[in-house]
């Protein structure tokens, strides 16, 4: 749902109740989006955690990385 800053300030407690139920809000200022309110989740990993996991996967990967340009030149889709 999209809501302006004044309405968000006025209805914050009701919005928080809705957010707990899974709804999310985009807050606008003069018609332009400036923020999102979304339900909190402890399951989500940070970018740093994901980056570290990818680095570990790359260390275990054997061979050179797949090169899309090389595949195209060879005639593979």
C-alpha cells in the first residue's frame, strides 16, 4: 500500500498492526517513494553473510567459471 508521510505519521500504530500481519507500506513524500515498511524477519541474511557464503562456494568450485560469451561464440544457447 502507498501512503504519504503525513498519513503515515498519523496512522503509524494502525500501520504497525497491519505490518505484523504481513502487509507492507511504501511511504511517499510529495508523491515520490522515500521508504518502505515491511514485516521484520530474522531469517533474512545480510549481504555480507551471503557474500561470504558465495566466496566459500567459489573456493570449492573446480574449473574455470562459465563464460557466457564463449558459449555464444561456440553456438550454444
